[in-house]
């Protein structure tokens, strides 16, 4: 599946069912397709990368503070 958010085969099946969908189902399907396009955009990829970086920084901060707490407890005894 690679970088795909949704399996392309599943999308093909859903698209093949469009002629048989009610207007509400068709609207929902088109909305989902549009959301997938937005999520696959370059801007969304940049946001994902920035979020990954923030998460990594947060984990490092938590780990560092955890070590400091352990050192403080050792010195407190």
C-alpha cells in the first residue's frame, strides 16, 4: 500500500459503486475523496513532518525530565 492513506483498490471499488448510490451516499463519498486529496497534498505532508518533529522534541523533553527526577530522588535520599 505504500504512502497511500487508503488502498487504491478499495477506492476503485467505491468509485465503481457511485452510479448505484443515493444522493446522500454520493455526497459522503465525494467528501471523503476530497479529504483524501487534501491529506495527500504537499501541505499536509509538511504539517505531518512538523508534527513528527514536535513529537520527537516532546519525547526528548519528557525523557530528560524523567532522568532529572530520578537524579533528584537519588540525591534526596
